[in-house]
């Protein structure tokens, strides 16, 4: 991606020296698009992993809660027999 700009004979900058070729701008936009897609895909994937982990933890907590609830009911039943 080498771009050269010519100087005018008088040593002053010509108007064309301040311009960037359209092909160069398009390349920069492609690079930026690729970087943004990569960033968003990584963000989405990591967010999905976190939600999956939260969902798994929630299922474990619900199972534990159900087990404890069943155990407490058993204890209450045993105490009522006394």
C-alpha cells in the first residue's frame, strides 16, 4: 500500500498532494469494517457465553433450592409426628 505524491516544480504543495486516492480510502474502510465485525462478533460470542454460564448456574441453584425445599418438608413432617 505505497502511495507517492509528486511536488510541484516551485516546491510548493499542489492541491493534489493533499488528496488521498479513492482506492486507499476504500482499503481503509475495508480494514475498519473487518475490525468492527471482529469486535462485534467477539462481543456477541462472549456475551452469549456469559448468559449460558448464568443460565447453567441458575439451573443448579434451582435444583439445589428444590432439594432443600424437599428436605425441609421432610423435616417438618418428621417434627409434626413427634
